C-alpha cells in the first residue's frame, strides 16, 4: 500500500469537519487497492452462497480496476457526507460512519428537496440493474473513514422497503469483512465475505428476516471504504 497523507475535508452544509484518509499522490492512489487478482479477468467471478433462509450472490471484480478507482475518487470527494444518529433505549448515539441518501423524487413520500442523483451514481445503478434485472429507486451511501468506523450486528429495516427486500451492495476502497450470522439456527456457521474494491453483493429473499450482518472495527491502519446499498422504497400510507 502506497504512502498516503491525511487530507482534511470540510462539510460546510452541516458544519462538521470530516477527516478522510486519502492518497493525494497519483501514483500512490493507483496502487491503493491492488491487493487482489480479481481484476485479471474480463468477467467478474460469481459465487452463490449455499446457506439456509437466504439468497446471497457475490460478484467479485464487478467493476474494473479503472472504473472502481474513478468511482471511489469521485464519491469520496463529491458526496455530501453527513453524520447520522441512532436511538436505542431512549439514548441517542452518533453512528461510527458517514452517510448520504439519494432516492427518486417521484417516489411517494420522497423529500422534494432531496439530493439529485449525480451521473456517476446513475451509471453505477444502471450497471447493477442490468445484471440483476431489478429496478432500484434509492441508494444509501456509507463512508467507513478508517478502522474505527464499522456497524454492529443488525438486519436491515423492513419499514418502507418490505420484508423480502432486494439489496444490491457495491463496495469501493479498502477491503472490509462482511459477516453474517443466522438469528435462530446457532449451528449454522458464521459467513464472512471480504468485500473488495469493485465488488457487488446481492442479498434477496428472506435474508433480512433470518440473518444479521455487521462490519467489524479494526485497529489496523486502513484506508476508507465506500459502500452503496441500492434499494426499492415501497412506502405505504394509512388512509
């Protein structure tokens, strides 16, 4: 991994100073994520996980090295990252990562003043939709700035998305392990999937109903990871 310097970014919109590890030397940047051989093939490697109560499919090298580097750089620098909080048992905590939300403004209940999709996000979405044959109308971006950022065990919420939601997860940047465990079948082994630069992970069926997942923190000195989870918003309204 090349010599990376600290680049500080400031989010004027929310008044939060964001410290982002980023390589500012071009030669270093191009070598940041060369730790795998997944980019040697034109077609991505596809793996289907044979586990109960879940539909999991991994596409390694779904985006080429060149595409992944470009998207990583653009999303890291141009996204309006924000802090988010989570309330548990009447206590509010700031989650250890930055987020950004986009959705079609034609969705019922969508914020008319929400962010407009940028061309790079639309291009990524189009590629994912072409592969999965699923139309997505929203995306949640997560920025894991370093090893101190992560996410605890959880299942993705079903309100506004439905119980058997389809989630297409795209990763750019540092490889982080994505761990899954069955909620009730304790004899089912833990599943760990390294989400590498340019990877697509498809989760469908009853995955969110029967499984939990998390991204563990690490004490290692690592670079940022950007994750995009494309979703189908399906809000319902009581009449």
